C-alpha cells in the first residue's frame, strides 16, 4: 500500500500518525504543510475540513488522526497498536479520547486565533486558557494511568501503542507552553519511555523534513 | 452483559450512546446525572474525568462516548454500527470525529462556563462562539456527505450507524442554539431520516427518564 502523509512538524495530531506509522514500520512519502502560513486552507489534498493530518492510501484520502490510526490497525495489523480484549481496547481508546476530545481541540491554532482575534482575549489570558485545559486534562490521564491497573512502561502494558501515540505529542505541547505537568508522574514516565524509542524520537517535530 | 448508562438528558455525548444501544437493541439501566447542577463532580461512578456518559458493563466502567460505541460494536457485533471495509470504516469514523473533535469539545458546558466566568466573554460573543464552531463544522460534514459518494439515507449507505449516532445530537444542539444549518441539505436529510427511527426518536432528550 502506497502511503502519503500530509503533516506539519508541530501539529500534534500529525505526530500521532507519524508515530503510529513508525511503530508499524510503515514507510510513507512525507509532505509538509505549513499551518502557521495557512497553507492548509487552499490545499486540495486535505479535504473540506482543511485540517492536518491527512493520509493518502493507494490514492484514497483518510482524515482525522484517530480514524487514521484505526485504519492502519485494520490494514496493517502487525504489530498491533491496540490490545486484543474489548475492555482493554476501550481503556486505550478512552485514554486517547481524553486527550483528543478534552484537551487538544481547545488548544489548537484556529481556536487560539479565534480567542485572540474575535473575542479579543489578551495574551496572558489566552495562555492561561491553554494551560488550564492541558493541566486539567493530563491530570485526569495521570489519575487513570495510576488507578486503572493497566499501565506498564507504556499506557497499556509494556508495548507502545495507540494511547501512547496520542499522549506523547500532547506532553510535548504542554511543555512548549510551560504547563505545570512535571508532577504527573505516570504521564511523565510513559512520555520518557516513549521518547527512548526510535518510533517517537525519530518522528519528533525537530526531526521531520519540514522542521524549523 | 448487564449494562448501566450514566447520562444527562441534554448531553449530546450521552445521546450518542443511547442511540447506539437502541440501534443494537440493547437494554440498559438508565441513571440520570444532572450536569447543570454539577452532580457529575462528586459522582463516584464516572471516573476521574467526571464526564458523561459512562457505561458500566458487568461492573467495569467504560468512558468516552466513541470508545463506548467501539466497545459495543466489538462485544455486540449485530447489527453493526460500522461498515465492513477499512476505507468505509475510516470514512465513518472520521465523520464522527469531525463532530466529536472539531465541534463538540468547543461547545460543551464547562467550556462555555470558562469563557463566561474566567475570560469574561459577554453572552452575545459566547453564543457567537458556539454558532461559529457548529456552523463551520457541520458545513464540513455536509460537504463530505455530498462529495465522498458514500451517503445514502444515512451517513453511510442506507443503514443507520456510528456516524449517525454522533451527527443527530449535534444537529439537535445546533438547533437549540439557533445556529444557521437549515441550508446544509445532506446533514438535514440524514438528521430527519434518523429521527424517523425509534432508535433516535425514543432516545431524544425529551423522552429519557431525566427529561425536564
């Protein structure tokens, strides 16, 4: 299957897919799309939402990072990103959604722009908004990792997978905005275990072709 | 499998699960949790995120509505909520995520409260924020329904499923906030086809045990 990825180096949703491809050992053609310059808005390969990432698989477009992860899992099952048992799969998916639905959408670029440009929110208050959602959201993830008995070196046992692909970019972003997350021991342990792996280290925003 | 659902009548994420349970013909014990009164904050059955919905399945908690839909699909495959083919499944999941990640998180109660109470955004501007994201987001969904060749009476063909469970509550919410969506013909067609089915009509916010 020929895979082409449309990505921006700092887009955390794009990094989810870069990490998943790397964990599965899948090569892709990498196309950088510059979000801050607005290149996505007129880009014909991204679809009507004009959002990153987009994966093209044998000429068919797949959008939304979590749908791309599920698609990769279904078309390239080995190594798996999800555990086998339904409750464990629900745990992993719900952790990923705790980030993808409760943190990331509030803090992406178009939302921060709306706060600033349309609502006239000051820079400090805008950064406070960012940190509020990421600190509150990652505290929930940390509590779940500690309480639900499924964490090993990674979010679920000792194999990196679906939830780790979502956690790592969010932690990177949180650090970039100087959110207070260092005390979230389980989150930080998982982050560091992941960053020791080539699948995460080699797909880090500083290491991709469009890095600045 | 004994199923217990923690839900709030107006919570659109809760309605997704109510509809999915109904489409699969699954009975559950219904527990209303009053979001506006803050009952979720001290509720021990919801988990660390204190969000609705939560499903308990034989004494195990599953959170995040889309993870619950996947869990129901895996544990009760018939009738399926997802099509069989990976690209079609990716289309359905990405449509659902276009709503669950790009619209709903920006417009839920805790976010609107933060805008008002912490950022001091006026009522008109707050309602403008709400309508902006829902109008822009549902326009994307409409364009995809029209362009991608998979829509039938429902989001994917002539069988109601996963994406419809997410679309219907979002349209209901949009109408409640008087967003301009009546011109989104494909979205409205799907909404009306769904509302003609008992699985959606009988799980409507006005029809559940905690309705006001």
